[in-house]
C-alpha cells in the first residue's frame, strides 16, 4: 500500500455536489492498494498513520502522533498512487489492485484505524471525487508498506 499523508486543518470530499466525508484537524490520507498487498499491509499502514509523529508538541516540535494530538482521518482511495510513468506519456496502472480487492483492503485499513479509537471519515471508493483541504505546515509524508521509500 502507498499513502500520501497530509497534516490538515480541515479536509473534505465532495461527490456529485454533496460532502461524503469531512474532518477538521487531523490527517488527509490518500491510499492506494497494490495487487500484491495483503491484510498485513493494511494493518502496517494503519499503524504507521496512527503513530506517525508529525503534530507539534507544546515546544513546537513535531513529536506527537495523531493518537496523542487528537484529530481525525479522512481516508480517500487513490489507485493512481501506483501509476508508473517511467516509460512513455501514459501511466500504467498494472500494479494497482483490482476494484473489489482494493476496496476490501482499503476498508480493512480504515477499520484498523477505527479500532485504534480514531475518528475516520471516508471518500467514496471508486467515485470521481473533489478533495479539498488545507495542508497545515505544510506537512506531507509518503508511506509505502513495501518500504521502497
């Protein structure tokens, strides 16, 4: 799994003119699922998201996790994180998981975050979404369950 994690002061997803998920302070997470991903990858990425120390402590240092600082997660599926544009001009998405498999693992990651006591809002899986946010900091972190970066 790959995730783009942004610390936000707010984020929301709009589908067909209606807000499907919204949070105030917390993390906007764009999550992509690879064909080779397993439930273990979903658990790993949820743990990393929940415990990533990117919130400021009382001294202004990034020492607090989402669990410690409070806030919520807006989880948005994004298969294009597995777009391979190394050759040609059109990205290949061959390594992205198929819809049904990706949705199952996406939901597993969301459930793992919820089991940790975090509030999780969702985009609409497979929909054409407008994602709006205010990246606070700005802080943006890339995660990969295969640890390629």
